[in-house]
C-alpha cells in the first residue's frame, strides 16, 4: 500500500515518520511519503487515488479546498467543518475526512483541564473551523481575529454557538487555541493572550518551538503544541488507512525524533 502527505511546502512534515513507524510496529507492507504538489497539481493526486496508485493521502496547504471538492463522500466532521484533510480511496471512490478535529480534541485533552473551561480560538480559517467543531459542546467558545470583518463573517458562517472578541483581547482562565499561522516563523502572539490563559494549544508547527509555547512553558501554563495536534490527527488517519488502532506511544516518539 502507498500513502502520502500532499502539500507545498511539505518537506518539514513529520507525517511520513509517524505513519511509517506505525506500519513498522504492525508489520504492515505499506509506505507513507511526502508528495510535494504545487497549487495547480492536485488533479494528478486525484488521478493516482482513483487509479489505485495511491491508497490514501493526508492533505495540507494549499490543497484542503481542492480535497474537499474532489471527494465523492464526506464524513460528518468533514461536512460540518467544510474541510477535508484525509482521503481514503476504495475501488476508485474517494472518501473525505477531517482528522484535524480529532487532533484538536487530543491536544486539548493533554492539558488536563476541566471540560467547562471557556475557549478562545484565534483565527478564522480552516484550522479555526476544525477547532470549533472539535470543541463544540459544554464549553463557552469565543473567536478572535486580526480582521474584525472577516472574523464577524466567519462567526456567522459556522454552525457553532460562538462569541466574537476583539483581536489582542486576553480572556482570563480560558483555553487559548492558536489557529493562525503566527509562530510558524517565530512570530509572537499579542502580549497577554498566553499569559492570561489557563491552557494553550498551538495548532501550528515549524522547525522549532514557537514563542507562544515557550511563553506558556515559562509560566507553567499547561500547553500542547503543533506536534501534539499532528499526532492526534495521525491517530485517526492511521485507523482510516489501515483499519487498525494506532500505536499512540510509537507515534509520539516518531513525531519528536530527530
């Protein structure tokens, strides 16, 4: 079997290491590779999935909209979040899933905080939508974004009960979820957002620890980073790809190795 992560850039992705470690742990004859694919190249991935050259893919930027439009079936989480980041091919038919939702749930669970803690989600893109779907329930949820008009339109478009909070406004004792790209290249979040939080989840990851995660760790604020998020979504993707429960400990080690 052949799987891959589709994106551009994609060389930094830890997904191949994670999934290949899982295949090895179970003795599965499969390989997961990085498939650097330019913005106009997703049709070739779809052809490989339909022909059987690929059995499934994880999808990252800039292809999540293409993935959503290319599949034949959507699971409930993908339909609610209007995004697909995992495709499984079955005899030429493409099934779309959003495993980022499970990634958010896993990352938040690592904080060890109560289910009633309020949530502040930063951002109004696909990652933010996955966070809202993941955390919809007993927690009060607020959204904050740099462009107030875009944030307001985003709130109106999602089927989740949320409030709108002005950008740079700290929410004391909330779980703060960074669903923006800020931090991937060393950028800081607005002062006070992390410092006031009861817990912090950074959905982004790059070549090192983000400034926001460092700030949380320095203040002993429970935190989960982008690799925690990646492991959580990979657990669900592995189950979809193989039909087997993912070896969580193996995944966590592979994500942080090297």
